């Protein structure tokens, strides 16, 4: 595939935070966001965001239970490799990461 082509396969990346990792999350967040910005600049990011720990309370105030990312990758192996290289993984924020094929339908 040419390097300028945007992959058309989408994947859902679900990272689940380990207990007591709010401080590590805050430290690793700039590097985590930089990787997401790179995906966005390449036209590959569909959406991304934290999963608040408490309904109606922003993660900055009530903590997060994880993160969800939907993005385009060449294949499942590439999506998994990208997810495993996330700064939240390296910092021990995520207790588990799941990568699943995703089929966008709407909007």
C-alpha cells in the first residue's frame, strides 16, 4: 500500500485502567495525546476519549476507568501493535487493552 493511502479498516481500541493509576495517567497523558494527534493529522482517527469513572463527572474530577479509540489501520496486527505501544501501557495505566475490528455505519 502506498504510504499516502489512508487505511480503510477500522479498529476499536479499548483500554481499561488499573486501579489507582490516576497520577500515572496524568503524567503519560501528553505523550498519549500526541500519538492521537498524529493519527488525526494522517486522517486515520475517527474518535477518541476517556471513559469517566463516574457518570456525569469529568475524568479530570472523578477519574477515568479507561479510554476508547476508533481509528484506521492497515490490519489487526498493526492496530494491536499501535495499541501496545501506547504511553498508557508503558506507564502501567492500562490493566488490559482490547483491539477489535470495527465497521463504521453512521454517521
